[in-house]
C-alpha cells in the first residue's frame, strides 16, 4: 500500500502555495487543512507572531533572502519533510518544523509530507 500512497501523493494536494503576504496563522491553518500535519514557524528560536505576515518576518531576518513580494513557495505532498523545511528557510529565511497532527512531535525529515500526514514512520 505504501507505493500506491506515494503515487497518490503526486496527484493529491498537488500544490500548496505560500504567498509572502499571508499571515503566519493563515499559512499554518491552511497547511494543516491541506496535509493534516502541524506547521510551526519560528523567528530565530521563538515561535513567530501569528499575526505577522511572512514578508514582514522576512524583513526581520538576518539571513540574506532575496524573496520578492510576489514570490510564492510551492509545496507538494510528495516532497520530503526536510526539503520543504529548507525551502521555507531559503525563500523566507524562516525556520519551520513539520509536526504530527497534534503538534507534539517533529516528523522525520526523510518522510514525505504525504507519509507524515498518514502517520507513517511512527
């Protein structure tokens, strides 16, 4: 069943877009609705203010980030958790952790987001 689920991940929830003008709380809620996993967004080592937009957080980062105001991040269920987390860092200069649906445990970076959503790898 694992192979069939991995193939379905390429077509189900094909793309999840993250625009810089979205608020942190909206991105987290949309991510949970799309993938069933919890997304924690950090500014440094502290959880980001849920009322701030990603663009506003981007301006506060010490990293060299070249994201334009119209750049969107695209995430797929078939992506590895670690790849998606690195994309947030590269695109917005933000640290994110993809966690289980309850938001208690970080998901293994080697799993796909689809596998994590199904609770595989526990």
